[in-house]
C-alpha cells in the first residue's frame, strides 16, 4: 500500500500485506486479521441508504445472533428508456453479500470462508454457507431497506451484455463447489436443493426470450454443455429428488420470468425432454 494512502481518515486503518490471490483470498484475509466482533463486506457500488442505517444494524448485534440481513434497493436501468429504477429485494436471498453482517468468531468457528478456487460468484458461495449454517433463531431479518446497490455500468457484471450467460460455466463451478462442501458437512438435503435449483434455473434462464436468441446460439450451447457436465456429476442426487420439489423450483423461476415477459412456456422444449437431452 502506498505511503500516505490512509492519511486523512478519522479512524485508524490497519493494512495487511498478503500475496496476490484474488478477491476470495483478500476477503478471507479480512476475516482472519480483523479484530472486530462483526464484519460486513462493502464494495464501491454499495451504500447505506441513510446515516442511521448502520445504527440499525448495530442495534441487533447482540449476544446469540450471528447473521443480520436486511431488505435493500437495487438500481437498475429500464429496458424501455434506460432510466434508473429502484428494485426492492426482500433480503431473504442467499445471493447478495451486501446488506448483511456476520459475527466474526462464528464464521471462524464454523470455518465459513470464501473459496479460493472461485473468483466469480464467490460471494454467493460464502453467503449460502452462512445462511445454511445460521439457525433461524440466530438470524435477524430487517424488513426495512437499509442498503442500496448502486448501478455502476463499469462493474464487471455490468460492463457487457449477457455477463452471466458468458460466464455460466463459472456459475456452475460455484454451485459444484457449494454442493461438495455441503455434502462434506453431511448436509445432504441442502446439497440436493442446490442441485435441483441449478438444473431448474438453467432450464428457465437458457430457454428465456432474453437469452435464447440467434446471436446467443453458441453461448447457449456452451452453457448447456456446462450444465450437462454438472448434471452428470450430480445426477444421482437429481434423480432421487422429490418431483414436487423440482416442479416448485421450476414454477418459482418461470413465474418470475413470465412476469418480466422473458419466458414463453409454450415455445420451449418441455423440462423433462431438456434434461434427457443433456444426459445423452
């Protein structure tokens, strides 16, 4: 860190020099070397909504609680005219890392950290592990939106179209790592949920009107090849899953996309046929 980099701040900043290892390694170092009781991860495009937001989090940082999560707003450009809209998220997700506070000694005790082999979607891996291991009575959910995910068109995930589609293999790499860790911890039901959600979500997204276009044909093929590899590895779990649970996952994602006019259920291959095609 350059000399004078931390000058001018009204609080003491401790710097730790570690070998370059990517974002996961950097965040793990933050957990390890911090001496704080609670820890949050804030990127440059994250912001508290008002000066009292952090105070609200701190009110719930009490003995017996290990995870605090709140609703938040996301800035997103309108597809019609590009105006920035505010989308409300209820905060019950296990995807976004912002808007969440974690008890540090609980993370260390349960060996919850970022996977150093994952450099994309690493936050989803971490938050999922935390939410799976945090008991309901140890978790605080704040309904009020306290956080804002600002729209930054220069961010990695928004710097070009179809970012998720172009990196779908990395998304499945994260899901595979998460499945393996859950299985290692004996959390088979949770692992089964990840497998089922991965397959059903892939079907809906890769067959959506937003992504499944002629210009994306090659990207769709590459993504489906990655899904096929994932399915081959965890098909024993998928085949043993409750069909009603799979249908529930399907309906959840399909209904969301239908509301956005991104999915035409009559214009795509049926789910069972799509899965069988991947198995061949």
